[in-house]
């Protein structure tokens, strides 16, 4: 059987280059030849990195669950895609990731790659854009002319949340560092608050709060939420909060190929823009996950092919 290169976590959660057999798609599965994979720094801390879905201990997990690539194999019963299709997607958290030359996924997790995006750009968008889409549309049900406050407007999720909220014709307020104020304004925010210089409470009452920060920022936000307002957060500490308003506001992005297809149309029409912080070769993946790479807003991407 053919072999492939992959990066795997060690027991100390650093990444090392390894050799694996190329996985074979089972019924209902697709084999993807990976061209690029997005990096989420917190993946080292995720439960699926060290455990399987049944709770047993997992080791040598391959990270990187958002990717772009080409369909290289089809399991029995897969008829939605063909060999050679160019796709992007978000894999199940317990599956092996895409910082490898090949990975297995399901048809429901992917969509055809937007033609306007390079492989690098396409690998940078699934988690951020899907999280923003599901937060604003599925959970908050943001409506036209509502006031929405987005904490972390220049972050990997926030930069998509600002763009999508603006497309919804909402009044968009975002927090950011001083260095990123102009960037977030260009994304479409009506107001951007330097969170180190001003208290965001000064903006007055809002209809929706999309929090990507957590902690004190999230707790303070409750004071400016309308009685009919909706709070959503992706901050991990919110899941264990004793405040039911905070606990119930927490959500984790779900794989959704149909939503990726809708987002793809927005990228191709120029209504959404992707941002890549930096691209690195697979052999430097451990540096990417160390958090030591700074730069402009956007996603770190590992170039596989």
C-alpha cells in the first residue's frame, strides 16, 4: 500500500513528521489529496486531540481539520462528487486531520472550492466562516437594522462575523486592538472600539452580541444586551459557566457542506474576503501551532502540496 507524509502530535503535544499508509475510503467516505490545511492554535487543548469519541485515550492524532484539495478516491455509494473535483471542507473533530498528504472525509463535510480562492485561501476559511454564519444566522437569527456587537472583530472568526453581519444590513459594532481598527472598519463595521482605550459599554444597548473573547468581556456584555437580545459565544470558558445565560449562549461550529457552498458563492461574488496571515510548509507545522508567528489578521495555513 502507498505511504504518505503526515504531522502527528507527540505525547508532549508537539508535532513531528511521520509516515503513514494512505487511508482508504470506506462506504460513504471520500479520500482527499490535501493541498493546504488551516491551523487553529487551540487544537492542542481540544478533547478530540487526546481522546476518541468513545472516551478512550488517543495518541498520535493528525491535526488540521479545515482543508482544500482534490478528490482522490470514492467509497461505495458516494455519487455527489467525482474524482478530480476541487473541494474545501471541515472534517469531523475526531477524524484524522489534514496536515497530511491525504485524509478521509464525508461528502456532507465539503463543498466545491470557490473558484476565486486559491488552495491556500480556501483552506483558511471553513472554521471561521462557518462559525460566523452559524452564530449569526442559526443561533442569533440576526435581522436587518439590528445592532450587533462583535468582540474580537479582527480575529479568525470575528473578521467573517463583521462581514456577514454587514451583508445582513445590521448596524455593526466591533472591538479590536488599536492596530486593527482600520482593518475592521474596512470589513464593514460601523463603529470599532479600541478595547484598551474605551469601555465597549459606551455604545449603548445592542440586540445581538457575538463574543469570541470570553471571561470578563463576556460577563460585562450582559449589561448592554436588550431584554429581547441574543448572546452567542465561542469562548471555551463559557461552556462551564454557572450563569445559564452564558452557558446557553455557547456553541461549537458544526460541519456543513451546504453552508460552505453558500459561503463559496459569497466569496466568488466578492461579498466575502478571505485573509491569510502566513503560509508554512508541512515540516514547520509545529512552529505554526506554537503561537509564535505574528502578522496581519487572518489564518495560518500549512501548504501540503
